[in-house]
């Protein structure tokens, strides 16, 4: 049976304290949403923005202990990855264009 920290913010994301290794990787992925007290990691705040939603999904997917759970509809991970890829491609294209402009001047 899952053990949920009493301070876990009510909502769809939650951490099972029995699974969690408490190394805090999720805080790096979603610093607005995950915290640790003297005992365990917990969901400090449920995501409220699209960016926080994406970060919480990233934390859940990268949790090495599979301790982060999401009730209800799962986050649209494919959409997040597609947007990240597009952003990376746009940044790369800007760098290439910028480098071309520098060499042509
Ligand atoms: S990433 Fe997972 S295992 Fe690590 S502290 Fe967060 S919930 Fe716990």
C-alpha cells in the first residue's frame, strides 16, 4: 500500500514515500512543485501552468524509483517532446543563420 507524505498537495501528482529514494532529482526537474522536508520528498504544489505541467511530467518520467504517480489523465508527453524538439531545431537554425551572417559580413 502506498504511503503519501501528509504535506503532499492535493491533486493528481503524488509520491509514494515507500518507493522514493529521497535523492531529490525531481526537485531539479520541477523546482516549483517538488520539495523535501526532514523526512521525505513530496509534491509541494500541483502544477498550475503549462511549463509546470511539462516539468512535473519530466520529473515523473525520469524518477529512477518510479515513485511519482499521476492520477487521472496522463500528461501529453508526446506533445511536450515535440515542442522541445521544435524549440531545439529553431535554436539550431538561429545559430546556423547567425553563424552565416557573421561569416558573410
Ligand atoms: S526523483 Fe523520484 S525517487 Fe528521486 S526524490 Fe524524486 S520522487 Fe523520490
